[in-house]
C-alpha cells in the first residue's frame, strides 16, 4: 500500500468495466474515495462501488457522457461536493470501432475524438482549475494506448485521438508543472477486458497478438491499475509529462527480435 493515498479523492471516467474498474478496485485497497463515472451501465458501476467499499475505500457513482462538456464538469463538481475536493483525475473512458478510413464519416471520426481526446482534455482542465483554486498538488493520469505511437489501419479516429492525448498531456504537464501538478499518461498494449475477451478467445487472433508482444503474453487490467496507483502516489513525485507503456514490450519493434534487419 502507498500510505499517502489514503483518503485521497479519485475520479475515474468509464469505471464500470475493464481497466477503469480495475483501477477503482485498486484505489479502494488504498482506502481512497473513488468517484466511479459510467455512461449507461449503472448496475455495473454500483457493483464496482460495492467492491471499492469492501476493499476499504469509499465510493459513489456518477452518470455522465465524457463527450459532453457539461457532463464532465458535473462529474468533477459532484466529487468536490460529495468528498470535499479532488486529488487525482483519471481520464480512462475510451471507445473504438474498426472502420476503413474511406468509409468513416466525419461524425464517426469526431465521435471518437470527442470521447477519447476532448473528454480527457475537459477532465484535465477542470481538475487543473480545482488544483489551482485550492493550491493542491494534484495529479492527472490519462489512459492512452500504444496507438499513440503505433499507427492502426481502420482505426484512424482512435489512433488520432490517442496520438493527440500524448501532446495534450505533454503540453498541459509543462503548463502546470510550476504549480506542482503532475500529468502523465499510461499507454496499455493488448489487455484482456470484458470488451476484448471475445476477440482474444479466438485462437488465431490471440496467437497473432501474442506474436506482437515480446513478452508473449496479453496483459491484464490489474497490471495497468498497479501503474496508476504508483503514478498517483508520492513515490512518483518527480514524474510528470511521461508516458508509461504497459505493453509487454509491444512498442519496442518486436519484428526485430530475431536480430536481423
Ligand atoms: N483493453 C485494451 O487492450 C486497451 C485499452 N486501452 C484504453 O483503456 C481505456 C479503457 O478501456 P477498456 O477497459 O479496455 O475497455 P472498456 O470498454 O471496458 O472501458 C471503456 C469504458 O469507457 C466507457 N465509455 C465509453 N464511452 C463513454 C462516454 N462517452 N462517456 C463515459 N464513459 C464512456 C465505457 O462504458 C467503458 O466503461 C480506454 O481509454 C481504451 O482506449 C488502451 C489500450 C489497450
Ligand atoms: C484498443 C487498443 O488500444 C489496443 C492496443 O488494442
């Protein structure tokens, strides 16, 4: 456990499933007060809140679509009203759907940009406003993806949004570093969640994916959550503007592993 995290208020967007859920559970073990945002899965969010409380933390659930500016503002205001402030903002909500670029409407492109990038921007902006008003040295973690550096055909909206998250985070981290506010990204590789379970249960797809990972293993949500806990804690007090890849080596050019080329 990281003792400095006890009683810290953490907002996690898209926390009713997958990596967001694993992070909520982990911050519960740290005895944090966790605000679990969901868009449509109220029951699943309530289940996550129950686990956070069982783990030793406190929790509330808040509905909100992160692509809607007022909803993000409301999620953060609810955290402040309920728990008296905000210490850690985690922009995790994300969405992707394969579509060839020539078939992708501007609306479909913008929809993913609004959820993944603009949602994370508004969450970061509102958190920074609160940190500045209260003089708090809070911190922000964005859950990006290895596709912030690896191009992904048929997912141009997703890769653009994650690439954008990289420079958004780096820019904001410089803007707010003098105030002691730290902002970092975690970029997961292939992680098995409710969302990706079906894809990876297909032997061919799983084996193809494993071949792209030097460690040869698909990751699990808790492996991302463990890094989020570290980054949020004082143990990471000198880290800002960084992207930590939690990807079993996927971003390190695995096709060169044979030593040729
Ligand atoms: N699972 C994986 O292999 C990887 C996941 N990621 C990223 O991790 C983050 C979490 O994804 P997973 O846990 O894998 O999938 P997931 O689908 O379980 O989680 C995404 C969450 O975001 C929520 N969400 C989607 N649109 C929303 C909106 N408009 N407003 C509020 N919430 C919304 C969903 O309801 C869901 O709870 C995403 O940002 C994703 O891009 C990145 C790299 C790999
Ligand atoms: C969704 C995503 O970013 C991956 C790596 O699968």
